[in-house]
């Protein structure tokens, strides 16, 4: 889960040898497409991939939203929270010998 700050979006931050996908060039010189909240804001991406229309595409895909089955936005968020809590509990159990799940 991410939500870049306005500062990051408004500044052309350089990261040495790494590519910062929030650099201005990716929004100025490229056609930007994103599937935020499981929605392509400009309609189906299949209609945008056209070399005659755009010579550079910057496509952000969030695998989080595409779980292979049609579930509601709220259910997907709930599942995410549940899965993260379970992972955290497992990590705690594996790394802290006195910790037991559910206080047992």
C-alpha cells in the first residue's frame, strides 16, 4: 500500500543509480496509466496500448487488486488486513520465543 506525498510528486528526486518512477519525465514524456482501486481511470488499458497514439507508456499495475476472483473493494481491504495480521503473528512467533498467538 502506498500513497506518495505531495512533496515526492512535486520534486524531481534523483536516487543515484536507481530509477525513481515518480520523476517528472515519467509523467511529462510518457502516457501515464494506473489501475488505482481496480479501475483504469481512462477505460480499459487495452484501448490505450497503441504505438501510433503513444510512443512511451508508463503503466502502474497494482497486483493487490487483481486477485483472480471478483470480490468487493471492502472485502479485498479486509482480506489484506487479515493476511498482514496473520503474517505479523507468524513472524512474532518465529522470532520471539515467549510470544504465543492469542496470548496462550
